């Protein structure tokens, strides 16, 4: 599945984002959609609670034996996992030994609309990694490269506490940009920047009416 980017300035971001939202170019193939998911945020959080009831959050372990500071779970046909044997996608939850919960309709709606608004009109996610950050939790610079289809973009939705998103280049040593993300902001990247290194700086303490002392991140991918 291939993304499609508009050529002229007027259609660079595809369909228009919701009223009050703004599209900010981040890099070639990468866009920040400010407040894009703000209206859908309560419904997204309710859907997250249903997913977590079936597939609880857990702190996964990297192949090197490091326990990640963020708690994770998945929904969709495929789910991303890591343990001492490596990084991979699975069709079943290793904790419950059941299939991952189905992708909620509101998830798919936000992900496909955001991808289209950023110029990737045919995006159909089959995996959503749900990350829960507590104060001081962080995500080190990494590439999303366990997927089979690099022509599809990554769609990342922020909910709850604000965070500093780190967006780098094709090499780990490239100095990343630091971008403040608020609840409802969506970042989409694909094409030339699909394998850009990215991460999240340590989360500051705070309180948000939607998520309490947490930040929730939904990362949509075409994995299979």
C-alpha cells in the first residue's frame, strides 16, 4: 500500500483538518496536525479502557534485558511485542494467549482521517501500539522497522499530559528536533522520513482531566 502526497501547496495535506486545528510541516513526508484528535479524545480514552480490560498494560523487556519505563498494550490484527528473544509482531497477546482486541472503530476513523490529512489517503492500519507514560517515563530514539510495509506511514496520536517529541533523521546520531505535543495532536510521517529516528523526552509531572497523571500515545501502523 503506497502513500500519496499532494503536489501543490493547496493540497499538500490532503483533506482539511477539523476547524481550529492546524497542519505544520515537520519534514519531507512528516506533518504535525495540531488538535486533530481533540474532539474524539474522550471516545478514544473510553475505547482504550475497553482494550485494556481485555489486554492489560504491561512493561515489556527489551532483548538486552532492559524493562521499558512505559507500559504498553496493543489492538488490531497484529500487536508489537518485545522480550529477550527480540522485537516482533504477533497475532496473539503473550500475556493472555488470546488474539489482540480488535481495532475500535473510533481508532480507525481518527487514524485514516489523519493519514489522509497528511497526504496518505489510502492508509489502512492493522496494528495499534498503545503506550502509557507516567512522569519521568521516556522512549529512547529508535526506528519503527519491524513492519513489512514501509510505504505506509506511521500515525501517532497524543492524549493527556503534554510531551516533548524527538524527531531525528535517518541516523541515530542525527540531532533530533524537539516538538511539544499537546493532547489531541497527531504526528504523521512516511515516505522519505518513514524510518526517521524518534522518541519521547522524560515526561514532566502533571495532571490532565482526561488521563490524570499519564500521557497515552496511540501509534497506528500497517504491519503485515
